């Protein structure tokens, strides 16, 4: 499986492109803006776009979704607790002086314990609320696609509407139990690892580690 970071839009959001040459399938995680850029990146892999996975539905993570799906009518997966943000994405972007299209209806609802697949690769869906009520992370193959929960050296904001700081703390402590070699693919900034964040991220200080981790 190949992983490509595509940083798009005025808020420099990371859309993650996962592609599997064996099955010739690809998925986009959080197509936040610049649909044409994202579609060109998919085409360059030689794979067919099979779907869109959303960690959460803040406007900077769904701003390119309408353009992507218009060109490639693929299914969309999202957590229903973020429906408000999904339906009001364009309105919320406008408050930041940013213009986007509202995303089309999502076909699939995500929940804790779901499994998503890309060819022979599977990812567990973890519900990790705090930054957003319907925030999820995709966990598999030594990867954690963390959205805006965990960043390199920091975490996502908890002062926005519908944020929940205590829930965010619990979500961070859960991510901290992943193996230290797990690569973290965040919604903003650079890739990191769980081990690096345990060693240096002040928001993970004191995180309990399972024996042998």
C-alpha cells in the first residue's frame, strides 16, 4: 500500500491518499480542498478511486468533496454525530472568508468497531471524539490516520463549537496505547509516530502504557 500526503487549501489540511497497486484501488481521506489536485494525484497512481473516508466533517476536511465525487461518483463514509458540520460546511467556511461547496449526501455511516477495506488492507474505525463529536481515526498496518485529534507536538483545538475537552483527553489516552512505531498521519502538519509523541508531546505526558508496549 502506498501513502501520499496532499496538503491543500488555505488552512493547509492534509488529505491522505491510500492506494493499493495490487487491487488497483485508492481512497481519499479528508479531501479538504483543491479537488482537481486530488483527482490528479489519484490518476497518477494508476488506481481507481473506490471511496472517500472522513475522520470528521469540519469544512476544511470536506471542502473538496463535492468536486471529487462529481468527477468520480464514489461512496462516502462519515460518522453521523458530525452531520451538523457536514450539512453546514459551506456556511461555516464562509465565516472564515473561504468559499466551498456543500458536500453531497454520504452513503455510509461509521461507528466504533467498523472495518474499512482497501484491497487486501483493512482499517479499524475508532471513535475518538473531542475535537468533533463524530471524529474517528482509522487504524491499521502500523498507521493511525488521526485527523485533528493528534498532531506532531500538539493536538486539535478544543475551543470550537461542540468540542469536548474531557472526551479529547480520553481519545488521546486511547491513541497513546498504540505501538510506539505506529505512524501518525495527522490532519495538519507533518507525519509523526506514537513513540515520538509519547516522548515529546506535552498533551500525552503521563499517558499509561500497556505492559510490553
